[in-house]
């Protein structure tokens, strides 16, 4: 498979993997939040009944989980493309 065709095939697959990563990261975050905070739902930025510390902690945790899951999915996709095409995606 040529490098150009491999990269063209990787782009739509990367978008789908990104959507899946977001879904998985959201599910992981909800479970981690339940275990750590004891609440059923994480606070949103506009939740009047929650304090700044709780809102910022939830946002930081959610961002960290999303970044790790996304990096793992992106790296796995790139390794898969290299195995299939012999070239690392740009």
C-alpha cells in the first residue's frame, strides 16, 4: 500500500478512534468520580451548589483521563498503520 493511500485511510479511522476515545474516557471518568467523590455525578462549571475546588478538581481529573486515553488510542492507531503500511503516519 502506498504511503499516500495509507495516510488517506488513516484520517477517517483516526476521527472514529477519537470519538471512541472520548466515549471511553467519559465512562472511565464517571466511574473514577463515583469512587473518589462518592457522588453520582461530577459537578459542572455552572453548578451553583458546588464550590470552586470541587469543580476544578473534577475538570482536572476529566482532562487528565481524556488525555491519557486519547494518547493511548492515537499511539495504538499509529502503530497499527505502521504495521499495515510500513510507514509512520504524519
